[in-house]
C-alpha cells in the first residue's frame, strides 16, 4: 500500500492496521496526532522546556502500547488518558525536585572578578513574550492556563481532544454531570476573559 493511501485512511482503519504491525500505518497515526498532543500539553500548562519531551513520551507510549487498545473507537479517550497521566506525573516530579541555584559555589570560586556576572534563570514572562501574547491564539492559551486545573483539563479534553462527556468522566474519575458543569463554567470564564479581544 502506498503512503498516500495511508493519508486517506480514516482513523479507525489506521489504528487497526497499526495494531497488526503495519509500521507505515503507525507512522501516519503518529504524524496525525503529534500536533494535537503537543497542543494539549501546551494548553495544560506544561513548562515550555518540557513540551517536546512530554509529546515524544506520549507518542512513544502510543507506539509501544497500541496493540493493548482493545477498542480502536476509544483511541481518543485512551490518548487523552496518556496525556493526562504524563502531565500529572511531570507535575509531581516538579513538586518533589525544587529548582535550586548554588550561589555559595559562585562566591567561593577565587577566579571570579567584577566582570563576571552571576546568571540566575528568570522564569517570568519576558516583555517580548507578552507582546506575542497579544495574538488571539496566545491569549486563548493564556486564559486557559489561568483556569483552575480541574476546569482546564476538562476543556482541553473536550475542545482539543474531542472526547465525549463520558470519556472525560472516566479519565477524571468524576461523573458526567460534574464534567458538564465544569466544561460549562470553563467556557463561561473563557468567554468573559476574551470579550475585550473579540469586540
């Protein structure tokens, strides 16, 4: 089968082929999903320097475990669970390993002179990043990032991943009513924040 045919395949058939060790199908599946996975981590608020690593790990887990997916129709939900798990694992690691800088080692180095500058990383938003943030997509990302975590996750799973309320409820270990309520409240908050940019 030519690679062009894989590009024309629907998602279900592509997944089924990938599960049967069709590496061209798996390659096309990864190609289709990579931007979406990257965007999901971005909107969830993963640190910029971790975005590529998280995306790569998520896609690696898809490749490694695609045969374990019993129902190809549940692929999006399964992928959403992988993204969610990786994001929260990364958050937990960050909480366990605080960033630190040894100022003492700098001052104890006798080779230092007045021309040397101690550089400490500043993770706050830079002026040029604020300027770029005026573009609508960046504003939306920023507004989503400001949402409480439980709102942010459900809105990303619904709007970006296209999951059903039932699938989101399963991923977030809540009921469908809670999911609907959180999505509704998240949308309302986003609309309020975006009014100045849309009028």
